[in-house]
């Protein structure tokens, strides 16, 4: 069996061992299948009698009852090496703590939610808990990273040429956001995210959460109810990360 086939077989076996049925969302399956096409019945056409999963997924680490930002990084998000490297660069460069926090969280959506339009999703995810300048900077770094700024020594990333090709052009909404952001009072905060971003990841970099614990404590308003349970406009996003396979 190929590596992919073995992975699929392992996932299938793990699902079969659950006492709840796991259903993947349309967004999850888009790209693997046409979401507008009819869903094929199970083999044999027999209905599945198992209950749908409506709580914790036993394949995932259980979250605390009142989860903090760091709990999400420990139990749900992808490894934070890239974010820690970026924030470490900003810290060593002597930037203020809000900028360091923006660098630390700039790709939080990529780490734990979704890659597409990650600047917008990431900004929305943290907006109720940080200074508006921080969430604004994260939102607009998505556009700024595609546009050089010689005045601060920012060039178009060579990595993007490798990733997307030399002829890649950002979408019109990205260009429009760049035009808007370049004249905004918080432009430089967002630009500093791109300057401290790490476009080629260093697997040997020695980074730690330790320098950032107090910064998070001072500048991230952790709700006493826990992220996902405080009634904020984005609480549902945090709950989705806690229970990504919940049926409804």
C-alpha cells in the first residue's frame, strides 16, 4: 500500500472504532469532491445506525473547560515554530509589545482554522481580545506581503516565486486592500509583520513560548469563561476549533 493508502486505511479504521459517526463538512471535502454533486450512499445502500458525533472527538486531545489561548496552541493548533520565529525576530529588533503580539498571532488562522484569506479570519478570531491595532495589522498583512516597500527594505518574497510562479498576480480585493492600508495610520504595524515574517522556515531555530507569556498576559484579554464560551462575536469560531467534527 502507498503511504496515502495506509493513511486512509488508518483513518477509516479509527472512525470505525468510534461509537459516533463522523461527517465531514462541505468545506472540508471541497477540492476532493464537487460539493454540488449528490452524496453517494454507503456500500450496500444500508443506512448507518450509529449516532452522529455531537461532542468531543476521541481522536483529539480533550480541551480544558475554560480554554486559554495557550491551550489552543497546545491541544488544537499546528506547531507554532513559524509564529515563534517571527515573534522572536520582532522581539530582538526591539519592537513594542503590541507589534510582537501581532507577529506572534499573524498566522493564527493558518495554525488552527483555515489557510484561505487567513489574514481576515485571523483578525476576526482575535479581535475581541486584543487592541484594534493588532487585529487590523493581522488583517492587512495578507495584502501587504505581496507588495514591496523599499523605504523599509521589504522585497517581494523569493519564496512566493517558488510557491506561486513568477507570473502570479494577487486578486483585485488584495490589491484594493493594499491601496487602502498603505495610507492608514497603522500601516507600519502591519508592515512590520511582513518584515519579521519567516518565509523559509528554519527547522533548527531554537524558540520558546517563555518570552511571550507575559506579553500575552498584558495584551490578550483572556475571557474568564474561556475562549469559545464568552459570548463574543467570534466565540463560535473558537468552539468550532474545539469540536471540528461536531455534526451540528
